[in-house]
C-alpha cells in the first residue's frame, strides 16, 4: 500500500496547493473533509496536515476537530486556522486581530527546529488570517516570529508527545512564501520519514497490475473526448486489458475545428479500439434557445449519456464504464460543509445513470492535471494529444456565452483555429497552460471598407497554471495579439472586434461559463 499524507480540509482556498506541495515530494496526498474520521492504525498514513479555513476559531460555528485523537499517532502540521484552533484547545491563547494580516511578512526563525532545517534565519512568508496566537500552551514552544513579534510558528516540546506537532500562522504552500518547498520536504522526508517513491512509473505499474487482475476477462467501455484525461485513461487501461477496452468518441458538434477526424485517426493509429459517432445534430437540437450555463452543461451531459448508452449497448457483455475523472474534478464536486455547494457541474463526476448497470472505473481519480501528463508521457501517448491544452467537457458550448447555434459554433471554431495557429507558430502554445476563444453575446459597431458593421465580439484567453486550481493570465506580446486580432476580423465573417481577457483565478474562473 502506498504511503500517504492525509490533509484535513477546513475549507481553505489553499488546500489544493498543500496537496500539490506534498506530491512534489513524490508522496501521495489525500484531501478529506475535516469531519471524516481516519483509521489511526493505518500504517500507510505517515503524517497529517490540517489546512486553513475562512472561519475564525473564535466563532461558535467554527469547524471542530479532536486533536487529542491524533497527537500521539502521527506527525502533525497545522496551518493558519488549524494552528490557531490547536492553541485555543491545547492551552494557548488566541485573540481577534484589530487588523487582518494579509500579504507578505518577514519572520525570524529560531535555530534547532527540524521543520526549518536548511532554511535561512530570516525569510519572507505569506500571511492570511484575522486571528492571532497570543500565547502557546505549556506543551509547546515558539520557533518563529514576525518583525512585530507575532507568533509565526510553534512546535511541541521534546518528549511531550510521541510524535511531533508543528503549527504555522502563515501559508508555506503558496509561492509567495520563501522556502515553502523546503519546509514541506523537511516535514515529509525528515519528520514523517516518507520514502518518496510515488512516481509516474510506480503509478502505472500499480494501476496496470490492479486492473489486469480486477478486470481480467471483463469488457470495459470508455467515452473519449479527445482531451488529455480520457486519452491517458484509455492508454492506461489498454495496457492493462488490451482488446477488452472499447472506446467511444462522440462528435458533439462543440469540438475544435477538424478535431473529431484528426483525433480519431490518432487513436486508431495507436491501436486503440475506437468507435467514432457523429451526433452533432442531436446536441444542437438539445441546445436550441438554451442560455443558462448550468442548463447547457446538463443538456450536453444528458445527450452525451443518451448517445453513449445507445452505442455501449451495441457491445455485448460490457461490465464496466471507465472515466477520465481527475482529482480537481473530485475536489470541486465535494464540500467540507456537508452537501456540495456546486461551483459548476463536472461532466465526468457521478458517471452515467444507474440504468446502464455498469460499475465505474476511474484510473486517474487520484491525479492532478500535470501528473496525468507525466503518466501519459510514460505511457507513450502521442504528443499531439498529450500536449493539447485542457479543453472543457462541454467544449465550445461553454465558450459561446448565451444561446448556441450551429453558425456560431462554426464562427468560434474558425476564430479559435486562428488563435491556436498563431500561438503554435510563435512558440507560445507550449509556454501557456490553456488558451481559448470565447464568443460573447455582444455586438459592436465597426467599419469594414466603406461599410458600417454591427457584429459580434470574441474574447481571447491565455493562462499559466499547474493544475487548474489557480491561474494567472499570460502577457502575450502586443504584436502577436495584433496579428491574431487582424486575421480573425479579416477572415471570420460575423466578428468585428477582438478583446483579451486579463483576469486571474481566483477571483475569476478559467472558463467564462
């Protein structure tokens, strides 16, 4: 069984970043809601990290956890809220600050603390909290303070607990904190004594062995989207069960220009057993006059299920349905406060309806997007598929704001193709994480030749990201943007204005819908 670090989530916006920092050390991390119990006798668990939270530990409705349950079983790292909560319940004192501490701060670190090994005595860190620790309990000692003498970090005194306990009143997981990676390395490698052997090759070997045995002589059907996730899932299962994997690639009419034929051919050349289905008309009919983004997502999902079900039933004796679900899909579809407050419906979480009577297989469920790419590389997935930018499950359906028509899809496909062509030609395609064009329900006056026009606006979007949980907009050169804009306006009938999206996530999302 893989060694792992458990991350108890109290609702922090940075929880996913904590998981990423752990995995950078080649150790599997698992995020669970703070109220979900774990087996304290599970030997695969090497340590626990408690996240921050938007709550104050002084609030009556603050999330609660029984620290005593874990104190002597695992090394513990508590961050921000959870560090304050620990001190409030383990003998320290916490008060509400008159001013919220947010942003960069300098801290001074005491010597001889294992958590800060090989880290400078003074570093810059990132604060984000409204409560402050006034005093630590008698079982703890302060190991770092800010220039204003505010407690920045504490640790349990030697010999008090059988496992060390650390608390931080800053966020080492964000890139703004210096030496954050070193701090996580110290905790994971030195304090938790992890072997750090969770690599792409190890993951592939483990999953192939698992599915070769559990799916032996079983037929599995998988819906391909042309994207990275479903493609890597297909290659992984193909290695495990070969010809017993049946892939269905549906053209929903919302793919990129020429994508269906080009990608379908790539799949077949790689030896995958793929069935291509042209279902454009069914999707366009279902989307007629639908404007609400969530309704569009659900309509696209419903028709996909109907088409997929019809095609899957043509294959005799299928027992399993495989999906390209990845970890961010899972995280964004649950809530630490009980039933999920859905940000948006994920097309591959929850699966097809029970009436299919198939068991679900999700071989990539534990991976972030960048980890999926690493695994895909090891599996030999063609680069023209593996290096494609992430593309939403509902496709251009959520990049056309408002109602969708076939002519609008064709218009956006042309604009997107021009955008992508110039990104690749200029070398920028490989430098950005995701790009796309969005057709807006806005018309503007323009002049072409001697005529006035009143046509639509397209927005271009380019972001840097690691796994899609956070993203920064990309500073494309003005000359490149000008060239793209000119070609779109000159060649795509119906568009007379191009704008560039300079919003980051958060507060915006990567997609517009």
